[in-house]
């Protein structure tokens, strides 16, 4: 049997390790030919996974850690590489299935490179679509790469659309847990700390996406992600707060019918769907017990406490480069929040200021104009913070 060639970009993160867990359980190196695994700071974790899965190459994004990676891989057949160019080369290595799970805009260039490969691109790195949606879709179309969502909401929408016609979609309803501050007043949200923001009630995720969930910037990114993935108009995309995170999202059709996809809050559901598509083998996720749950709650989101949602609407209307600015400004504002120099609610003010200050209407022509706009938004926000 020919083994499926697999690469995991961001293999040491929350999505990365969940992906590796599924690969291990499905037979690991016996079943898959693992091409590239990439990470950044967690060298021990990267090397351990690369040895176990007999990867061809392991790459750390940090050039200063090449020596450590070489040491950690000594005596194995795994090639050690480091730095941004090596990361792009690893993404360009031919693979049948690539998981894009680097966090933030740092994932954009490697994701674009993987999109040029053909095969299947499983996308957890939503920032790629937010920053360069049109470019990424065009690249996938050009290279005949199948783009599959690995974000739980978008996997849900994708699953609801299976066998349906896009032209008969009236609306999509993206659910949001509401994060740890769902029931806080605006006043209470003013003084929350990074530690409080990182403690998500339902999902176990990386630091950045946990904070984004608390501010609902994660949902803002997901609205934009949905627009590109499913070719939707802004007015067709809704957000609904659903505290149990069981309904992962819903699709409403022109006849008033609604399809919902449900499952436990475990990313291995969405990742496994993308890994096995179109099959549905047994996955190691808990089964939902509705009698135990008893209720599923739904509520409208509050744009006063979660201004990120208003900013997303603005970006959906403006298009292309506005998404780049929103994401870059949000990442810089978050660094400020983590350094305790920016208040929790001020993150949205900084993003809004960047959208006001930078000319970002229209779609970008190429990746370098995206990266330029990303840099401009970052320096704008950094100036505001200092
Ligand atoms: P994480 O912080 O746990 O892991 C990030 C990965 O990216 C790690 O492997 C890290 O080594 C690597 N990395 C960090 N900085 C890098 C850089 N500058 N260059 C190259 N690699 C770098 O993040 P995560 O929670 O796994 O999220 C990854 C992506 O998946 C994000 O785009 C996130 O929005 C998306 N996502 C995550 C979840 C979740 O449940 N965690 C759900 C949906 C979508
Ligand atoms: Mg999500």
C-alpha cells in the first residue's frame, strides 16, 4: 500500500499535537509517510514527534535553535533545519495532506507555499484566509489543492453543506462559546488579566486563540474566514452565543430549514474530519450525552462588550487588506495586553484606530502587498502603545 505523505506545520502546538495524536492512533509511521514537522521553541517536543513518526525533516522557525534541534535528533534519520526559508522549503515538500497550524500571520507564507502543492490543505491557521483570502483560494484553485477547514465552526458548516448547493444557502450561523467573560459587565472586563483571559471554559487551546476567544476577536476572524471559504455575503453570516460548545455551527437554507453539526468540544473531531474526508472512521472523542446536558442555550452576542464583532462587520464590507490590518493590529495589541501595557478592552480600540489610519480597501494583488500592509499595521499599533 502506498503511504499517504503527511506534513504538519505547527506540529508542537495545540492543533499540531492533536493532529499527531490522530496520526499515531491511525498507525503512525507504519501507515503514513511523514514528510515535514515544524515548530518554534519546543525543540524537545518537535524532535520527539519527528523521531516517533520518522519524519523526513524537522524545522524550527527559530534559527538560534538549530544546534539544539540537531542535538535532539542525533542518531536519527531526521534532517534538522531552521529559519523562515527552511520553513517555506518544508511547506513546499510534496505531500498529500498538510495541516496548517502555525499560529498567527506567521503561518501565512508557509500556508501559501503548501497551497501550491496540490494535495489537501487542512486549514487551522484562519489568519491566512483573513489576511489573504482571495490569494489563498486562487493559489489552491491554480494548483488543484483541496482546501478543507480544520476550524470547528467551519468544519461544521462544511459538513452541513455536504451534498447541498451553495446557491440554496440563505445564512450561516457561527456559534461562539462566549469565552470566560461571557457574563461579565463591560466594567468587569476593563481590568481582566492575561491569566483570566487564557482560562477558556470549554476548549483547551493555544494562548493566542484563548485570548482571542475571550475578546471574541477569534469569532471576528472566523466570520471573515467563513466569507472566503463558503463565498458568502456579509449579511448571510451571523454569530450566536452558545455556551455549551456542542452545536459547532449551523447552515440555514432558502426553504427555512436549518442543519446543525454537533459534537463534543474536542478539536480532534474537526481535524479528524479533514484528515479522513470523505470517510468517517472511529475517532477518539467523547460521545455527546444529551440527557446529561439537558439544555443547550443560545443568545445574541453583545457588540458593546465584544466590539471585535463590529470590527469584523466593517472588514467584511471593506474586503481584502482590511482583514490584514485587523489581524496584524490585533496581534500587536495582544502582545501589549500580555505585557500588561494594554487593557483588555483597549485591544479593540487599537484595532479600530489602525483600520481608520491605514488605506486598506480592496483585495491585495500579491503576497508582498499583504506582508507590507501587515508590517504597516504593526508599526502603527506599536507607536500607539509606546
Ligand atoms: P499554539 O500556540 O498552541 O501552537 C502554535 C504552533 O505554531 C506551534 O507549533 C509553534 O511552534 C508554532 N509557531 C509559533 N510561532 C511561530 C512562528 N513565528 N513561525 C513558525 N511557527 C511558529 O496554537 P494553536 O492553538 O494550536 O493554534 C494554531 C492555529 O490554529 C491558529 O491559527 C489558531 O487560530 C487555529 N485554531 C486553533 C484551535 C485550537 O483549538 N487550538 C481551534 C481552531 C483554530
Ligand atoms: Mg473556531
